[in-house]
């Protein structure tokens, strides 16, 4: 007996009750088209990725606004070579928010909020002390819009991933805000994120399989749903099995000490590449399961100081970012560091591209846009002009395969553009209204 023979679009919990299935199977049912509780709106997804301390401009930005098809990408963007047709760079967009806090603090706290920091007692550099941001971040604004409609609401609304983010709450470590004075901490422990997604607390020394516990229940569900739903269930189970295997194989490797922040000094951790790839797999799984359509992935923090020894770089990133542009050795190392971030994001794009869109056409990447950004345009000057914005994927409907320039445009307008592309077209102003000008940018679509 299939779902359609029971009744069309039966609610998930009703199905579980009729089949005698436990609630532990619920995470596997969120993206099944035949179930009424599944989100049914257009599958647009937004993933915002952060890396810190600015970029080496000459090795990052394309030389001029033009199509990518007939030219090489700049060195830092070279990992995106196989995604040229889905790549979009947006240059000239500035973070013009002023007020309290040092350059890094305003860079981080105002990056996705577009509004000033509250006065506070966190002292950075020689600038005035400051507190948290005084407004919501754009990812959460979009999240709230999607959650307000049954057709686009998802189980979590948004998910906040981290990689080596210090376990210390201050303005340098938080870019996501649920509202004024309400920072949200990213989860940078893959075990903790796995537990959040699949509802089981995992003991690292005796990792039990979620699938083993719900195998019989999933078999009952598979027998009661249409063929397309069975295929999606199998794909989801395969993803989860791979995640479990990876977690079990590397449980010792990722049991890293909590990073310690002492004004930009973070404990060296050579497991950063492994944690990055594990978080990527969890993120892909969460999007495929339709747990969320909005996510952030934060690499370290503003004034981030990872020591990327696997690249042959022994110095901390923030330390290198303060070297003058005339220091060729430092520029080469910073180029290596930012190219590594680009490669990790390109790997995320690859995993999305090779994962079929559940119940739809194409791949997850066809319906997802990754936005890579930074709190600074350049580290040694603490400039917030030319904030990096690199987009990959088709989720927002922007015309890709090109480099664009919007000289001197406040980044609030770009943030509004993201919201409009995600269907939140009623958003006219965001953050500080003085920086919103004529609203969303024209020429992106």
C-alpha cells in the first residue's frame, strides 16, 4: 500500500503513526515530495561562507569586468576553473558602516547586518570599544521570511556551521545575528552538528549508527511511499552512512582542543582541513534533506590566526595579513592561504553539483548559491572597501560566468539583492537606511 493509496499528501507524523514507526525516522522524511509537511516552495538555497583578514587584491580580483569564458581566473580564484560558467564576482561593494569598534569588529559585526555596533566594553586596537551588532543579519532576515510561509518553511530554518571558530563570544567571532544584540554561535564540532541534524547524542568513542536504529522503520516507510520517495530515501541514507563512516574513522583526529583567542591569537590546529571537509558533507546532507535553505559556514573568525602548516605556512594568518604589500614572501603566503579557502569552497560546489536535486531537476548546485565573503577588503590597511563577494551556483537566478563592478556602492544594497533573489522582495531597506540608496543592485540578473 502506497501513500497515494492511503490518502494524497498525508502528514508525516500521521504516516509514522499508521505504520507504527518511531519519531527517530522523521529527519529522513523532510524532503519527500508526497508528504504534506514537506516544504513545497521553489527550492532556492543560500549558503554564505566567511574567511577572515582580507585578500591579496592583485591575486584575487579579475583585471576588468568581463566574461570568464575566454580568460584565466586570478590565482586565488583558480580552484573555481571548472565552475567558470557558474561563477560571479562582484567588486566595488563597500562596507560603509561607521561608529564604534575597530576595523575588524565593524568588518565582522556589520558584514551581514549592514548596521552599526552597539556601544560596549570590548576594546579592539586603538578605536572606541563596542558591543554586538544593533540589527539582524541578512541570512536570518531571509530565514524568517522563508519560515513565515508553509511552502518554504523547513525543519531548522537556518544552520550555522563553523570551522575552528574560537569558543569565545565577542564581536570578532560572530557574524550571524537573530536580531539586535542577539549573536548566533556557529557549531564547529562535526559531532555536535551531526547530533543536531539527526537527533542522537554521539559518544566519540562508541559511535552508534543512526541508520542501524531506524533501518526497520525506514523499510516500512519505503514500502508505503511512491518510487520517487523511495529513491530520495535511499540517497539520504547513503549520505548519512558516509557521514557516520567519516565521523567514526576520524573521531580521534577531530577531537581537537578548544581554540583559544587572545586578541587574534588562535591555537594552531592541523585538523582544520579535515574538519572543513566533514562540515561540508554535513552541509550537503542538510541541504539535500531540506533541513534548511539558508546556511552559513564560518572559517575561524575576524583576526583569525590559523597556522596553515599543511601549506608550508608556519606564521598565523592575521600576523601575515598585517605585513605590507611590499613583503613579497608574505603576499605569496597569503595567496596560498586564500587559495586554500577557495579550494574548500570549490569542493563544496563540487559536492553540490554531483548531488541530485531531490524530487526535482538537475543538481543541488543548480538550486543553491554559495556566497564567499570576508570582513575586510585588505588586511594590512583594514580597508572595508572592495569587500570580497564571490558567488557560485544557480540558486539566486543571477547571470553568472562574469565579473561585475559596482564602484563605491554600499554593501547594504547587495544584501538587499540577496533577499530579493530569495523571494523576499518586500525588503526595501536593510541595516542602516542611509546606506540603502536605490535598493537592490541592478544588473545581477
